[in-house]
């Protein structure tokens, strides 16, 4: 088993380096910059609009109210389900990994990736709503596979190319659902739970190197819990997400702010370290400077993508189930999704690590005998909440909630891809395999689970961003149409809502009556 995992790791490492360093990072950041320019830096120029339409409308009935349409969920449920999939181990373990591998400067590049990623996610969600359609169960289906097939595929001579890329995306996203959406999440659940709630009788029973009977039992518990919710369909997932996600995010933010506030004297040095080491990494001299800076940038971008998923085309598949009629409305929820995930949650995680003393800013080394990358945030919380190791236990529970909801969200993404590739009847088989695969994350070493997740992310990112970039004229046209009608108040502009004439007509009538 050990030899097999080592061989798998070596093969994956070669693929990972190519897809991310040679192709992915340039494509990812380049797309965000390009879409920002094409849409007039909407994330800044219309800051007031997207805030008012997202967090500012949180208590409006049309946002939080449940839909009577069996094929739709509310915009708030769509956001919570998307956040359930994005706010996961990347926000805790991913940030820790970025800092340990790339130094505090990696956080700066994570911010850069998030800033431009806002417009990538905006564009994806806008296209997702515009190209969605009803499936055989009368449920909305949308995602990169549809705007690749019907958007890129509508260009002269691109019909086959659009279809091929759509199939590739669906295949890669299905694989990614087992990586980032399953194996990687369960792996971190197990690692932190074993550390925080150790049961010697179980953890001392070694199955093979690095894996114990305790790991297996926690993995089997996860299988049961995931199966209970995932097999109930999108409505059950969305219902669970809207109850758990706001609670877990607020609780984690309160805990993080408390840790940072207690260590307030270290806030300025921590922020200074983020900016200075972004361009001048710790203990780097001479000819290796360029290489190490590239490591810092790569870690920031990769972990940013792992955390907020902007550019992967994943969250589009649940945003497309929203009751909204305006593509731009859901696009703005995409901006908010990246903002809360990376700018808020990941930043607080970074400050918790950098202000608590578990990471030495001068040497770039972790402090403490029992401190390691996987439990760095837990050690940081424990430095403040040390009574009965409450800090460590709190992070173990928080990470369980974050990771568990991520698994649920990604099960929906995989389901939509299987539906596209085969039919809605095949989804039950996928869900059954997905649930059973949950245990594999408990039986894999941490590093390998993380690296495989990175690779699958890169594979699905490429066809998705090709689709987004090729359709930039449409995104710009839909954006201008919305701005003219909703912001500038022009009365003679017809809404641009769907590629389907029938859906366009029906939604246009509702929009004119005041629906979003």
C-alpha cells in the first residue's frame, strides 16, 4: 500500500507542476484581470450595488424565502450551498499550508487572486444563469458544460470544440468532486479530530504507516453522515447548508477575531510581514530569490483557488439553481462569495497564525514541539484557549463543519456533471459511489490527498476559463444591459436574460414586474 501511494504521489507531482505552473496560474490570473478590464472593474466601480444586492438584501423575502418551484432554491440557499463547498479546509489548512510553504507573503498573492477572481466568479455565474435549462426532473441545470456547448459552440466552426471541452470539463469536475470535494476534506477532518480528541486505544492500532484504526472509524462515520444528506438531493443539501453555513462562519469569525484581538500588538508586524515577504521572502539571498518568490506567488494563487474556487467553474452549478431571473444578480452573489471566503475568512485565519506566536515571523519556522502544518491553526487557537485544549477542539469541530458542508456542496457539482454526461437517472449511481469514496480520505496521507485535489482543480479550470474568455463579449453585453436598466434607469432597454427564447420571454415579463 505504501509503495503504491508513493508511486501515485510521484506521478501526480509531475502532472500537478505542469497543469499549475506551466498553464494554470497564467490562465487563472490572466482571466481575472481580463474580465475585470472588460467589465470596467465592476467589483470596484459598482461596489455599492453588489453589496446592496447581496449582504444588503439578506433579509428580503425574495432572497431568503423558499421557492415553491421544486427545481429551484432561493438565492440565499444557493449562496450557502456554494459557500458550503468553498469554505472548507482551504480556509484553515490551506492558509496554513500557504504560509508554511510560501511564507506570509503568500497571503498577499492570495488577496490578488481573490480580487481578480471576483470577476471570474461573476462572469461564470452570469453565464451559468444565461445558459441554464430545465432537466427531465424540471430542475434547473447550469454550469460550464452548458456555456461551453451552447456559448462557445455557437461560434462559427466551434461546435465540436465547444462540445469536446464541455465533456472534458464535466469529466474533470466529476474527478475533482472526489478530490477537493471529498478525499481532501475527509483527510483534514480525520487529522484534526485524531489530534484534538485522541482515543489511544484506537489511534495505537496502526493499519499501515500513517493510518490507524481511529482514522478508519472516523471515515466510516463520515460515510454515514454524508449518505444521509447527499442521497436526499439538492433540497436537503440546501436546507442543511442554509442552517449550518451562517452559524459556522459567524462562530469561526468570532473565535478568530478574539485570538487576533488578544494578540493585538502583533497585528502590525503580521501585516507588515505579509507585504514585505510577498516580494522578499524570509532568509532568501542571491540567485535563489527568483525561484523562492515564484514559490510564494504559486502558493498564494493555488491556495486561493483551492479556497474560493473562482475560475474552476464549480459553484456555477449550484448558483444556476437559484430562483433569480437576472444573470447579473447571481453574478454579484459570486463576487460576494469570493469576498467572504478569501478576503474575510482566509485573512482572519492568516492573522490568527501570524499573531499568535506559533509561526516565527523572523525565521519562517513553526514554533512548538507538537506544532505541524496540518494543525497549525489549532495550535494558534490553543495558545489563547488553552484550558482543556479548548482551542484545538474548537478548530477540530469548526474544520469538521467546514469540510463536511464542502463535501455536500461538491456532491451536487458532481451530480450535475454526471447528469450532463449521461442522464439524471445515472446520478443515483454517482452519489452512491461518492458516499462510499468518503472513507478513502481517511486512509490516505495528508500531503497526497492535498496534491491530488490540486491536480483535479487544475484540470477542470482549463476548459472552464477557455469558455469564460471566449464569451467575454456576451458577459460585457449582459453587464451593460443590466447597468443601463437597473442602475442608470433607462426605460427603453429590453432585458438580456437567457439564450433560450422561451425562457427569455417568460423571465423578461417577470423582470418588468419587478422580479430579480
